[in-house]
């Protein structure tokens, strides 16, 4: 490696697998019957809570299963399309708004000379 080259790292705050395994081995030796963690929780609560926070995301497991019948969905879509394209289906919605302040003149359609 040249003097001006930086070593390749995995990111700030990341440790490699060998260091992680060494820490786990040392921890298992000092934490006989969870005594170290019990001591840590009483004497250094912020450090203990920090360890708990790091463990929570690793402990969450989510499993989602979906079931979808494509044939049924296609049949429903075809039925809807057929119903919408039926000759007896009106293309407009007829309505007559009714209000206390409306007269018969306001409910008539607007007719213009433009085509």
C-alpha cells in the first residue's frame, strides 16, 4: 500500500469478524451465570441500556405471508369491464339538485349555441 492510500474499511464503528468473536469469547468467560450483566445493570445503567438497545433489532423476526389468487382477480376484473361496457349502462348520471333557494330556472340545463 502506498503512503497516501487509505486502508479499505467497512465503515465507521464497524469491527471485523475476528474481533467480534474474541469479544464474545471474553464476555462468555466473565459473564458466568449472567453475573457481569447483573453487576453492569446496577453499577452502570447507561452502559447496560446501550447493550439492550443494540440487541433489540437483532431479536425481532418478522414473517409475512400473502395469498393471492390471480385467476380470481382476473375474473373479477373481466366481470367489471363487461359490466361497464354493457349497452344498457348509462354514460351520464342524471340528477336534479334540490335546494330551498333554487328555482325551476336554475335546475334546467344550460344551452349554448356553440357546438
